[in-house]
């Protein structure tokens, strides 16, 4: 079945450091890919998405590129801030049919000043 | 702006009680979802609904049921609460078709004593 694998956390960085959170997926066809963010005490918010190969999603300084050849959708940010501390979830929605999302297990990021 | 509202942020119930978790969305979305979120396990889909009175089982439906009598409201029911149902519960909704993201509520942290 479809699945998403994220790098294990937690990840701890200093402010202004470069961030990469790895995400790979297994799915048939051409899924849509998403990154969600969950700030402490809140629900999930959509951070960015990509719907076809080589698409780049971007938002709030975060970027991720849909790589069909490596089945990956790694999240990157050039300079993290303390306010980026949160849990990040990679997810996919399979092509056609069901509206369900398949989520990775989440990666907790802590950014220290 | 998109709004998914869960009726309670925190809830404490006793073993054996029947528990109702309510979710309302104001976006006229066709699809609604209930997840539970546990440390190390990420988000797991309990049930979803693609129309009024329609429902489908997710990955972990055992011990739960749902009700969708109106388009905007999706209720999760724990028929006889047990301690292993202590968790964070998240409701989400999405419009049908295309590459629509899911919109989440802030979650209900449920403790079963």
C-alpha cells in the first residue's frame, strides 16, 4: 500500500541554520504531495504542496521539490527561526479515487536562539 | 477564512462511558475525516465521510463509530470508552476533487480514566 517515510526526530538546530527534513514515499501512479506543520497546542496547517513531478512548493521560506525519480519530497529552509519550532508532517494523496491522505510519522523541530 | 471547529479542546471521561466528539466546518466541504494522533505513530485515520449519511472505515475503526446527519457536522462516537483510546483527536475537511488540501481543527485531547 501507499506509505510515507520521514526522517526520525527530534531535530534541534540553532537559529539561522539550514534545515532539511527528508521524506520519501511509496505510491502507485502520480500522487499529490504535501507538507503540514503543527505548532504546539494546535491542529495541522498546510505548509506547501506539489501536484506533479518537478513541481516546487514554497511558503514562508520553506521549499520542497517533487522528485519522481527518487520518490522524494524533502523539506528545506535556508535559515530557520525560533518560531519555526513545530512538528512537520509529510503526506501524500493518491492519484484519483479516494480523498484520503497518508501521513508520515512527523518530525519534531526545535530551534534554539 | 477556512474554519474547522472541534467542540472541546480537552475532555476527561471514565472507562465505559459513551463519548461524543463534535466537529463543524463552515466551508461547505463534502469530505470530512477523523484522525487520532499518538506519539511515534503520527496520524491514523479512524473514519471518513464523503457525503451526508455516508461513511467509510479508515485504518483503525475498531471501538469507534461516526455520524454525519448534516453536511457541516461530523461526529465521532466512542461507544464504550477504554483507556487505550486516550489520545489527541483531529478532525479535518476537504472539498472534493482536484488537489485540495485537508483543513484541520485544533484537536481534542481526550483522557479516559
